């Protein structure tokens, strides 16, 4: 954003120990700002060699020493468990698959870091996220990053105007390769650490083992695999262990490619079919946040707005229309049917490079539903 245009300020930097937040702190210090580093200790589990997860590594202290900045570790395990982990498991128990990273940013990371910024007397908070912020006529806009591959604006859809006016993303205007180069040139220890893609609270990235340990219920019980006609074609290990669109690991051979296309929770059945059954015309999203206010017609549900939408982090931007329903939910209709729309995941809405907002996918629209009759197929309830 405006970090290189600000007069010298006191800035709190959320430091994970990774290369992006390390370089963010470095750039701010080079600009003459007074930088304080803070690391939220979010989660730990037994048999680790260090007390914190990968994104809260103790290596961050070494980076702070290299940069010559004040640094603090802050315990946020209670908030993380209550607001992210417990919700993650509760959603799984209901047959949905939440997005813990988006929820963490919205309910834990940024609220707590901004509180800490106040505690440490800092005007601004900076993180290493690959995104940008622009201000125009007093409105703050969240923008995609320069690096389209590493863009993280999808996970930041929950930010608000009051938060954005105090946030800086110093690496958002850089390619990831440029971030690595800066870190190497300054011999930062984080430049020697590979990126971690696993969920920070799942030991060794073993998703199945974690759910077996934490969940207790029908979703873990073996049952029948059926095709879309109801014909039994195999056995599954538990519905919680499968994802919409999955083709490998089904343990069945039907002479053609089949995919997980849905779940029958009432009968504990996994439904498989050909790829055509994966496509939906749109979605309904709830728990919606708008980063900046949509126009009055959209707020009143009197019209539709042309947007692009991402239905998962790695999915492309898809042309669509957005309509706000009277109960606060939104309806998105794709210009072309999309594959594996999954309840519990996040749909994020864009206008060009601006993030308009986002919400949690409640259901997929498999046919031209009317506003008065928005329902999800009772059998093909998606889970990813």
C-alpha cells in the first residue's frame, strides 16, 4: 500500500518466520519506520521438536535479531482453538468442509494483531501477505497482488474498512521471486526455510488421522459407494475422508472414470458419477462480508452486479453475476457451469483487481432456481 509514502511511523509486523513477513519487516525498516515484530503462537501438538507450529517457528527470533528489531511472542492458542479449530471440527461433523485459513485471518490473526498494535503504540500493522491496498475518495480497496500465482487476497476477504486503513502489505507489489532474492541478498535465515503448505494444526499433514482422532460420528463409519442411479459399486471408509471431484483412492473399477459427486448422509453413502455431475450453475453464500460497500441497488436486492468469483483458493476467476438476497445471503450465477462447488468453502467476489467481498458457500445451484425457492439437492450435498 502506502508504506513507502508514509512519514516515519511505528509499525507492528506480524512475523511468522517465513520469507514474506521477514522481507516485509526488512522493507519497512529500510524505509525508516520503527518496526516491532510479533509472532502469534497459535497451535502446538505433541511429538514436535519445537513448541509451536510451522507458521510460528522459533526461527523468527533469529530473523528479528538479524534485522535488529524488537520482537515478542504472544500466546493466542485459546482464541485459535475456540474460533478456528472447534469450528473446523464442528463443520466437519455436519458434513461440511470449512476453510480454516480464511476464518483465522478474519476472526483471530488480524483482530488480535490490531489489538497488539494498539498495545505497543503502533499506528500501523503490516504482514507478509501477497495483496495490495489502495485508497480512493476515502474508501480503502483490497487489491490482488502483483504476483498472480502467489496472490493471497482470497484469504483476506473478511477485512473491513476500519482494519484496512491501518494495514500495510509491503510485499504485495513484488513477485515471489523478488521476495526470495531480497531475503537472500540480506542473508535472512528465512531464505533457507522451505514454504509449508500444510494446515498448521494437523500433525505431519495427516488429515485422515487427525479427523479419526478428533471426530466421533457417522462421517467416520464405513458404508456403501453408489452410482447416481443408486447401484452399489463398492465400500467407502467414512464420508469425512472423501472430497468432491476425487477420482483416486476410491477402490472401485467401473470401466470408466468416475468421481465423487456427492454424499447421502442419511444413508451413509458415497455417490460417484461421471464428470458431468460435478458441475453447478451457481451458488448461495452466507456469512458475507463486503470489503467496501456495494452500490445501493445491490444492497436492496434490486439488481445483479457483474463480477468474477473464485470458489477455492487455486481456482481461476470466473465471470458471474452477484445478487444480494433479502436475508443477507448472496446468490452467484456463473457465466459457465463450474466444477465441484463445495459447501463450507469460501467464495470470494472480485471487480477487476479489487476484492468486493466474500462469504461461505452454503449450497450449489444445480438448476435455475428462483429467489423464492433456493434449495440444495438432498442427496448431492457437496463436501470437499
